[in-house]
C-alpha cells in the first residue's frame, strides 16, 4: 500500500508553500494508520482521500485561470453546488488572475475550492473532456469515504484496492489537463525567463514551482519545451536535465533519447548519451 500510495506526490505541488504542513500531516497520518495492526490500516484511506481531493483542487485552481468564464459559469450554476451562498461569492473571487488578467496567487487560495461540494468539483473538469466513467469512479470514491465517516459500523476492507482507483483518476486527469498548453496560456514559457549568465537555476525553479503550484507531472509535460529552447546555454541546459532526473525521471529519459537521435548540437547530444549510459539506459 505504501509504495503505490507515494504516487500521489506526483500530482501535488513540488513546492506547496503554506499547504506543506497540511500535506505532511495527512501523509504522516496515512503512514501511521497503514502500518497499524488488525483493522487499523483500513482507515488510512481517509487521509489519502483528502490528499486526493487536494490534488484535484490544485488542478481546478489552474483551470480556473485558464478558462475563467467556464469556471465562473459553473460556480453560478447548479452544476457546482457550494456549502452556502456566502461561500459561492468567495469562490467567484478566487480565480488566480489579477486585474490585468495575469497569473497571481496572492489574492486567492487553492484551499477555498474545498467550499465546493466534493462530487461537484469533478464537473469543473468537463472543460478538458473528463471521461464519464472516470467522473463516476471519482464520485463513487467520495461516496465510499463519506460512508466511513458516519457511525455505520462498516470497515472498508477494500481500502488498499481503492488507492489504485484514486491514482487511476489522477492519471486520467493529468492526461486531460494539458499542463504545457495551460502553462503557456497563463504563465508563458519558463525558458524565456532564464537570463544569460544565470549560473544557478535552483532559485528560479523554487520560485516558479511555488508560484505556479506545479506538480512533478506538470513539470514532466514542459521539460521538453525547456530543453529545446535556444534561450538556455549549455550549463543551464544541463541544470534543467538534472532537475528533470530529480523530479520526472521517465520523461527526462524520453526527451534525452530524442536529443541523441535528432540533436544537432554535439555537446548536448554527447551529454545526453553519457547521461543515459550513467543511468543504465540503453542508447537507441
């Protein structure tokens, strides 16, 4: 259960900021329960469910900036019920765009999206074409969790199997929520902000991850865009590769294989070959 469950962090922010403590609390509680005896591990699905919902909220948060009109129309309609009319007004002001329609998270919060009825939150993914079966599965997971929070006397002995269901929903939504297209629309190309002579990209990545609330999988979808940019010198290019290995190994390997096959720049091609060999990957 523990090893599979760790995949949830692929969909949560690399730099969660003020939510880091909350995420750690949920994960530590999940681990504590999952390592318990007898029937204790079955209750670990409750904190895992909250991690799942938080990952969903982060995706909706970015989508609300990408297509604010759809988000606002859904909040105003019965497609997206909230817990009280005052909460609806708060949500209508929660889009992470400033007066100039530029991405800005200083006056909004991903936490505010918890004011939406959990099952209705999935309706906000209609804009990216969520499959009906996936939406039904997600809603069933919400119903199952709710049943466990009443004194019904039921014990969820299928808790471990449900983790794979949660992760399946997340994988589908990651595929539908094209991080590359959405990021370009609301934040532009990260590579264009890398300045000549910038020796270390660590601060830039930390700032970008915190501000964008990017997940590892989101970064995996833009790493190729960064590596093919002419704006990076060789040292900066290598820094992006190293960050890729740290966060999204498989996607980075895939991009490096393309460099081995197609790259004109011999320095980058040779570095890609060496990196693939050093990591035990066979160069095509």
